[in-house]
């Protein structure tokens, strides 16, 4: 089972030059990705409510996942890296 952990990764501006990231903003797609990686963990008492993701996919699996809160991905928005552990 996947165990996601959050790490503060700066702002969207810090990752804006990465051409391997795909922006996911549709609420159903965001929810599907988060459910696939088992976020939030069951023991998380106060999970963050992410409304958008930047994902990198390699060989059919998520390589990097960055999440942000808010409806518009402004460059100054804070992002968190979701690390996946097995």
C-alpha cells in the first residue's frame, strides 16, 4: 500500500520550467489521483485540501506529484511535494 508524505516544495514558480509536469485542475481528476495514491492517509487528522496538481508520469506511474491549494495556479502559490513510499 502506498503511504504518501507531504514536503513543502516552495512555490509554483520554482517548478515552472519543468516541461515534464502535467497540470491537473479538474476536481474529479484531482480526486482520482489522490485516491490512487491513498491521500490523505487514514491517520491524518487534518489533511490539506488540494485543488490542483502538477504530475509527472513515467512508465504509467506517477514519478513526481506536486499539489497546491486554490483555484488558480498563480506562480506565488505554495506547493507541496507528495512523496510515495511503499
